[in-house]
């Protein structure tokens, strides 16, 4: 029985057919309407219209004093709009999906969305410099260009993008509908919580919703760049894997170079492992002198010169006949 948990969990050898959303006419119309709403909110705040008056009325109402019983719960609920915790949770889930589906698109899409969020929302925050309700200096004023950074609401825009990316990457229409409803409820609750706590004006929340929705609606325009980035990362991974692989040896084809053995004095052949030999192409004659081995070769046993003179080393014996001689005649007994 297999006990490898990773082998049990990795059940998708092939990535599923994920069709990214396209910039259809309906999506382009939503993008245009959201952009018009975004510009209308900015203009309404710039001219200190009725929207700024509504901001002050809500702030002076002080919701956190009207309903103090839910203050402790909303202090924790607001975390769903903070960048660090939410991005970490969603990145862990999308990383799991990337591993199961053998694709980097979920993580790259999240990174692209958060990058667009930082650039667009951050630029407007710094450019308009609006102060929050707790730091307002004049009743009825829009508090613009005063060094603040709360317009639009970053918590609200982050909630729209971070939780909306789950619906954007859903693989079935049913999951996309459910996740879209969930992200809308979460982002709506985060925006109203900032108004309840007095950290944002109501117009900040409206602009934060529009800013996050613009990013989600415009993500299909970034899909080609995400596809190229994924292909480049996989190519770099394959190159790094290729550097660590051993180079396979190429076998010698038939009729290729062979080893030619020179004739030996005793008519034998020298083994092919002799390092003093060098290969010579078939049908060719070597004109270079044969390289000598670093150690002298020992002669064969039959070629060695005897150390002692020829003959037997044993002393002569009176009763023995030398090898190859004639035995003396013995007397016949009883003659």
C-alpha cells in the first residue's frame, strides 16, 4: 500500500482546460460604466458637492458610538481587507491549485492584480492627499491635498481584488457565480466597517469599490502577458534542469575507428587495454610513432633470460645418469 501523501494528492497529471475570461462586449460595457462612476466620485469630491456633505453627516453620526456592541467583532472582520493576511491566505490556496494543475497562471494572475492595485490606488491616494475623518480640520471641507492617503479606501479595493480573484480563476460557471457573490459580500462588509470605525469617509469606500472592480474587469487585457511570463519561467526551469544532467556517451558505430595491434615477437596479440596503443581509422596507415607507456612492459615468461647457467642445479650423483645419456651396463648376478 502506498504511503506517499504527495503521490496520493497529485491526481491531475494534465492541467485542466481553463478558459480565461475574455474582454467581451458585455465586459467592456461594465468596464466603461465603472470607469465613469469612478470619475464621477472623484469630481464630486473635488468640487465639494453633496457627496462631501454626506461624508460629514455620516462621520458626525459616529456609528461606532451608536452600536458599540459590534465594535469588537468588526475589529477582527476588518482583517479581511488588509493586504498582508488576505494576500497570504489567497496565495496559499492558489499555490496549491498551481501545483495540482501544473500551471503558474493562478499565482501570476494574483501577482498581476496586486501590482495593478498598488500602482493605481497608490497613485490616486498620494496625488489627492485626502485626510481621514479622525484628522479632519474643517467641517464641510473635502480635506484634499493635505498630505493624507485614504482616498480611495485601500481596504475596500484590496477586498474586491483579493477575494474577487478567486471568482476570476474559477473553473466552472457555478463556482464563479458563488465566489463572485462571496467576494461582493466580503468587500461590501469591509467597506462599511471602515465607515463604522471612522477610518474612512463614505466616498472613500465608493471609490475603493470602483477601483477594485476596474482591476478585475480589466484583467483579461493582461492575460497575454501572463501567458508569456509563464512560458518564460518554464523555459528557465528546463534550462536549469538540463545543466545538471550528465552527458550521455555516444556508442561507436559499426565501421568506425578501431584499434590496430602491432605484431608481437612471439606471434601473439597485445590485449586491447594496453595504454600504449592508439586507435587508427579502418583502412588507414598510421604515420605517427606509437606512444610508449609510462611504465616499461614486462617480457613474457618464455622470453625471460635464465639467471643461472643452463643445466641442472642439483649436484651430480654417482648412481644417477645424466639426462639424455646412456646408462652403464650392470653386471649380471649369478654368472
